[in-house]
């Protein structure tokens, strides 16, 4: 089988921002458009946000929550939702663009008809544009924390370039900096009203603690007679390059952000001084060393996993391949490319020390972007990190894990003041400033604003990081304390149901509604999603306690008391309910569905990415029925979730059918698909689908599940699509601290399989052998030990 290099390729420049090529180092992001003679490179920095906003919970009357619960018991769900609007605080803030680096090629004039090529090498992390004798390379350096742009030419007349800053920010200053630098000083808006509302961007005054930022661009030229200098022109300063055979442009960006719980500190001048230090250090290293170090560092992440399918890859541009696949031409290598692209984007958008990936990763060109380009934590932020552990990017998970620990502090006031509850909570949005309240200030629809289980779901990411890595220190110091405090909140949200079970109240199923005599409603008691997340959270804290006890690490009295409460409540949680059609019920009863094909599949969270439905045959059957009834259509991220759900059901061909729906050119509103750049369309652009598809492909090939009081089970090829009859994959990770070092198959059966333990572990591996028989083998491995299965 031929290994196809993971590369996006195009024969024309990007016509719109979504078609540009993304590069990033976790903190800095850039979209490379590849235009000649006027290039545009759009820039972002992950702490450049509007705000700080209002994060404090509103003053909620003590009896409001009980009144809401009484209304729910009386079947007055619409009235309950209206009353809950009184708990809403301010809206989350918006992730901001820095601006564009504009590069004008003044000559020599590019020859008409000169060959053009634009590509993104996913393995190297370099965006390359070639036009005739001109070559441009762009990457974001992790080691030096700068964006690097290299332009070179074989034309004997050299390069003649003008470099400018442009920005959509209304408060900006551009000026020269030294003999070969161009500075951009910015002040972010004080507040941005969330899209799609259009009532404004609040700038604030010069004394407000809004975020300041600075960007610095410098150029180092090569070639006899090459010159670089700042020219002051009527439309502003310009950095000019003349007669150069090559120029290395370095861009540094810094903001006044210090921490989520304090106002911005540094002013623009202090930010600019830090930028100057960074470009000097990068410039001293030189182009060759910068590129070599970047490629080596990036490959250490990308080379951990390799997927190979026995299928041809047409020698065509990516956009043409997409169109041909949509027209019915098979192109399984496009699935491989989408898988690799998701891993690339996570490595580019999320690194240790950076902020987590937003709705658009770290890329945004609008002051008032869709949904404020914030963190939507009722599915989208979580989906961003589904591939982190399975596809061997555990360090890229760190920004989300740190967000969870921040929210565990920020969310205590919200739990106490709104719910009179212990522990911590978060609702469906958060931002750089770690907002945790229901947003909307009385205008938020309860179907999305009034969902307080984000803390429970986010805590399960701590659980997953432990399950894949088996780091006892992380479990004891971070995962269990944060999760147990989230569990305390859930305990205080539980009420007695008429049948004696415990249910959450008030309870919603994110962004969906059910029919009542009073109209569409969203507030219930004990939705399927709430109870599933409560169950999985409770099970994790008990699992964690058992693991620590087995390692001789006892807990204190307060933690043990909390675990006793959790154990008692777990035994009384209401079970999932199955409806008259054999479907899994989303609500506490079989209410009329307002939107039967709703994009959210919240009630199936226990099938994927969770586990409680997956281990029960009756509930699996009910989940299958619900998934079938929801249909294949959906937004980009919804389709990605469905692929993962079908993978967990073991139906590789259904998952493959939806991969085809995902890899479709984005069209009209709410049709999903991808842009020519393979960035996912909600529409508009949302990056969660890119990550969701990568995670779902991994689930088709390797799944791992925890079984109560038993070793983790690792299934090889649990949902292999018929179209992928022959192939191999290396590097996928499994729960129980195991890496599938090698897995090759033919005719749908395993040919070779080698597992390696990254910590002392015991697991059970299951697979189908070449003769078609099902095989299982229990493995007890020491850290670093390998086991060959076939």
C-alpha cells in the first residue's frame, strides 16, 4: 500500500477567508490566503478577547428555584422556563482578530500564465505558495513564539515588496518601529453583543480595563544590494523590501492578559517591548534553524499516528476531489486526509500553556464573529478535544483540562448564588474570563441558557485523561478533587421523583424543545443527558477512589464523605427510559417532538462519547432507533457526532455513509459539509466538526471501554467500513494506558497487531482473526512492554 502524504493542495488562491490555509502554534494563529500580487495573512492571538465582562451571578431570590421545581411538577414547563430567565447573567465575550499582514508584490511583474500552487503540508506544518519564480512559506514557531513568513525568488531582479498592517479593530495605531519594523497597537472592544444579534460592539473609554495588544513585524533581507526600510506615506507607514533574493518576515503578537480573574495588565507599549524581544531572538536563530526546529517539533506530534488505506488518491487539487466525491467518484484517501487534518488542527490550535480551542480554533477575522467565537460547552468545546487522547495528542488536551480547573473555581459562586448548592457549575457558554452563569440577561432562551451540567461533562475530560494515561498524581491532585466538587453540585441539583428515583431539576436537553399545551418548552426534571452525565460523573469519582486506594493513596474525611453521598445517590438515579417506538427518550416522558431531526443528540451522550448506553444491549438498541429517527442530515459537527455514534454501534457502513455527507462541499444554510479548505461548515465555519470526524475515524478502527470491576476492553476494527477492506493504522491509544503500535488488516480481518503499554496495566484485547473467528486475550503488561496478537 502506498502511503499518501497528508497535504491540502490547490491551484488557485483563497477567494474568501474560510478557504485560506490555517497555521498555528497553539497561541498564534494565521490564515494564509496565497494571493499574488497582494497577499493577505490574517492573524490571531489566543488571549485577545473583548472584555473583561460581567462574570458575577445575578441576585436570585432564595425561593425561585423551588418555585421553578413546583412549576415543573405541575406540568407548567413554559412558565418554569420564563421564571428561570431571572437567573441569567451577562453574555460571554468575543474572541478577537488582530488584523492582516498585507504583502504587495510590486515586481518584477509575475508572468501571465505562470504555474500557481498552494498547499498545506500537514506533516511539516508549513503553508507553501508558489507562483512562477516566487515562493512563500509560512509557519508558526512553538519554540520562538513567532509567525515566520519566508519569501524568495529565482528572478535575478529580486523581490520588490510593500508590507502593511490592516485591522478591523476600530481602535488601532500603526507606526514604524526601528529601521525594519512595523508595529500595530490595539485596544479590543469592551463588550461584544453575541451574534446573531446586531445591537452592537461596545468600545468603552480609554480608562476602561479593555484588552490591549501589540503586533510587531520585522524583515531580514538577503541578496547583494537588498534593502529594507520604513517609509512614511499618506496612508500610513509601510515596510519596504527592495532587490532581495529572499526575505524572512517575523511577526510577534502579545496582549495585556495576565489571568482570567484579574483585569488586563500590560499596556500596548509593554506588549510591544515583549514582541521586540521575541523577534530579536527568532531573528538571531535565522531562517534555516527556525524552519528545521519547527518541522522537527511538529513532526513529533503528527508522526505518532499513521492511517493507510489501500485506495488510490487522484492527483487533483483538494477542492476538485471534494466535488468529484460529491458527484459519486470514490476517494477514500479524502477520509484519510480529513482524519490527518483534524489532528493537524488540534496541534495548531491547542498546546500546553495556550488557551483552549474556541468554536473556530484560534482563527477568526471578525470583531463580532458567529456566536462570539467563544466556548460553547454543551457539546462543541468537548468535541474539539474528542481526538486528543485517542489520536496521541494528550498534551494538546492540557488547555481544556486547565480550563476545567479554572471553571471549578469560577463556578462556585454560580452554584451557591443561583442554586444554593455546593461545588461548582457552568452553563452552556464560557470565555477567556471563565464566565459560568446562564447567559442572556433575561433574553436568553432557556433551551440553551438554562443547562447547568457543563461542569459534569467537562469533568469527564479529566477522567479520560486519567484513563488513557494512568497518571496517579494527576488523578489525586487534579481530576478527583475537581470532579468530586462537580459531583457535589449535581447532588444538590437532584430531587425525588414520584417513583422514588432521583432526577435533576430543573433540567434541559441542550437547545431542544418538546411540545406542551402551552407551546414549546424546554425545562423538565431528569432529562436523559443530565442523568447520563450524572451517572458517568458519579462512576468516575468512585473509580478514582478505588484506583487511589489500590495504590495506597487514601483520601481525607471530607472526600470520603462526598464519595459516600455519591455512592448512595448513584444507586437511586433514574434509569434511561425507552419509548413506545423503541427509541431512547430524551425527556422524562414521551413528549411530542418539536423538531424530530434536531442537530443535537444529547440523549445519546452515553453511547458516544460516554459509555453507559454502550454497555447495555437494550439501551444500544434504543439508541440505534433514536439515531435512525434523527436522520442523516445535520450541521457539520452534528454529522461528525453521528459518525461517532454509528461507530460505537459497530455499524461501519452507516458511519462511512455519513463520512460522505460530511465530505461534501458546503452549501446552503444548515446543510453542513466542508469548505474547499476542509474546514467544517456549521455553517458558518465551526471547527468542532473537523475534530469530531477525526475522533470518529479513530473509533471505527480501535475502541476501548471500561467494564465495571474488570480490565479495560480494547476492540480492534470494531466498525470497519466495507470500503476500507485493507489497510493499516499505527499509534492510536486506548484506555488502560495502551498504544496500538501496529494494526494491519485485509478483507476486514486482522493480519498483525502489536500493543505497547505506557504504564503497568491489564487489559483484554478482542479482534477477528483471518479465519473469521472472534478472538480475545487478556494481557498484563509492564510499562514499555509489547504484546503481539496476530
